[in-house]
């Protein structure tokens, strides 16, 4: 591990010189590439330097304890040694995590699809709650929400919504949200006051660039139609809504939220690229891992991942056994504790695999 960290520190120092070189600065693309690499190494090199400082301080304390110290000084040196050993262990663990292979998609924007599942109108209302939850979470982080396609019900529920979250690290934060989200509560449509269980599915996909997913124009069929509102009624008379069918895979994407046909087509192509990218990734992972599912889950839309129980003010993530008794805050977008716990669980699993 230390050899690897020494190499990274050398590379970091080399990049330090390169980004200050006038010749490199004159080549903007090259300079940007070096700055990006420099920024990626900054955290791990910083922690490694702290670690080396602690090792040196431990050595100094060890030498001090060999000397003939008076009892009070010896006690202070021993206490300092214990603290330094604890700090050394913490930094070693941090370095192991930082050395884990990074998900290449972590910094990307994401495309999120939420669909009402079992439960009729109540499931659609819950899907709308989930959309508000993710919108508020994104807003807190200064990220932008761009709606691609929506199908509302007459009661302002959502049958289906597709939207993009634009922000650095959006995929890293939201990638564990794919799966079935279940709600237990008394629906507004229920007069008897009985608790119902409904569900909505969430799919989170990294945005794919054109260079990553090339789509042959001959492989797609584009249909135009009039956009519709709640209940299916037509909301405009021009054929601005776009439906794209990818013929080799049968994937169908619709987009109708923009008044411009051109904008709807651009958005639909983004969603199609993301779905094709996700499909290719999933197939590759299944080949590599023999379809093994991790503890955190494969992002399979059929996997039940979380329950939102209103009578008990409880949210439970079934993958890691995490339960929080503050449902209202979670639905307001306070997802940080859940995301951090899922990230830590994934890191622990990866570290276990390396042992």
C-alpha cells in the first residue's frame, strides 16, 4: 500500500509542476486534463502526508520513552503514543477506502425514472412524494432538476416521471436509490382509515455521452404526437411530443414536456443513451461477477429496497437494516444519513473482497 501511495505522491508533485508550466497553460485542453488529475489526487495525497507525519511523531515518542523520563513526563508520552496509534489506524482505514477503485460514473449527472407500482392512485401519489423528496435533496446541494417526461393523474399523482439531476457527484449520491420503494399509510382515497401498502419503482442511470454510446440512426424509429395532460386529454394541437423506439433492443422513450419538438427529441435521446449505457453496464457486470448481487443491491428495479411507514414515522432500508424514526425529514430530502450509511456499507464490502 505504501509503495502505491509513494507513487501517487510523486505523480501529484509532477502534476503540480505541469499545471504551473507556461507551455502547458497555453494548451487549454491539456492543462484542464492535468488539473482534473491533480484534483483527483489531492485528497489521498493530503491524507497520506498526515499519515507519514503521524508515523514520524510515533517514532519520536518511541525514542522519547527510551530515555530516563520522570513519571509525569513518561505518563504524558504514553498517553500521546496511545492517541497517535489510534490516529494511525484511522488514517490507514481512510487510505484503504481512498485506494478502492472509483466508479467511473460517480461524478456524472443522472437520469431518474419514477413509476407508480401496485396501489393505484395511492401509488401515484407516493411517486409524487418521491419526486419531491429527490427534488429537495438536489436543491439543498445546489443541483438542477430538468424534467424530461411526466404523466400525472387527475389527483396530482404521478404515473411516471423521468428527470435529470444536473450536478457534480449526482450519480455517486443517488446510485443506491434504484429499486422498489414501499409506502405504508392511510391513503387519502380511503374513507375507512385502513393502512394500505403501495409501491413505486425508481431507476437511476448515469448520463451517457454520445462518445460512450453511439446510436445508429437506422436503429431508431421516431414518432411524433400531441402532448397530453392528466387523464390523457390533449394539451396542445401541435405534434411536439416525441417517441423514440430503439429497434434492436425494443427500448421506447417518450418526451413531451417541452413545447419544442427539437428539445423533446434531444431529451428523449439523452434518456435512450442512458438506458442503453445502463443495459451495457449491467450485462458487463453480470459477465464479470457471474450475476452476483452485492449486499447493497444490483439496482434491479424488482428489488424491494426501502419502506416508508407513516403510522410509525419510520423509514427502513432493507439492504443494510438501517431504520430512522424521522420519516417527515427524509421526505423533505434529508437523505444524507441514508446515503452515507449505504456508501460505507459498499466500501466495507469492497474492502472485504480485497482481504
